[in-house]
C-alpha cells in the first residue's frame, strides 16, 4: 500500500539512513519516525517541512505521491550540528550568554562546519534584500574569520542591539553595508561604536 508512511520509509532507505539518523536530522525521536512510517501518526507543519528537506523530496510527494523525487540519490549533506534559534536581543549580548544551555530553544541543522558557539537568527526587515529575505534563517559563527565582504552580525555597543549587514574594509576604514540598493544608509561607518558578533556561515529559508 502506497501511503505517507511507506514513502517516508522508501526515501529514507534510498538515502541509506537509519531511523535514528533521520530522527536526529529532523529533530524528533526515532520512535516518532517509526510511528510515521507505520502510519500511526503523521508529520505536520514544521516537522513535515524538516522531513522533506532531510529526505531531499517535496512535501507534495510525501503527502500525496505526486512529483516523485529522483531515485538516483546519494546520501544528503553531512549535518555538522544543530544550533539554537535566538532573538536579536540575545544576539546583542551573545558573548555573555552563549555558554549557558538554551534548553527551550528550537534548533536547526547546519550542513557546513562551524563552531559549537554558532547560533541562528531569523532575518528581520528588508535591508539585505534581494539576497536575504525577511524570515530567512542565518547561521552565525562567533569564531569564524572576519574578512571584508563577509556577511556579519554586529552589536551596536550603545544599545546592545544587533544588526545584519555586509562588512566592508577599505584600508583602515570599516563600514557596514546593506544589500538593498534602496536602503537609506548605504555605508554605515564603524568608529569603535560596534562589535562584530559573528560571521554568517550559512543561510536557508525558514519555515
């Protein structure tokens, strides 16, 4: 019988993943994966989105069997870790809180190598369009190397607020630049009034 559960199991085996491996990547227990595959329960909302992403197929195929994925598959990208989604207020004070466990934080998998102190932010506003849209997720690594033209999260020292911009270094001068050509301030000088919290090492669409 071709069901949602059977399609999950089929795709997982094509990718040579165990139930425990898939569960870890999706962020659920392996018991939940077993229940999905037996059609005891069904993934919904965020869980369905994450499952489709990890299994490299569409939600439409999982739910209805339409738009079948390519069967010539190889194992998906190696997930390097899962990192907490925090608020912009927390980002502004991250250096003083990152050693504390964020027990209730939603965590997202990252396919690129990054430090254990990496955190996730949801993009706010339109200053970084068209490359980054409001609602996208960005993974910020406080230990990544800081270079010109890197995308960074900076803390404004007078307010402890964080901002997401591109770092521009010209000689001894440093600037923060939005990507949106219509943004009012195209170059924001850094004159000892802010601290680079971390470098964006990966970005993805948020659900």
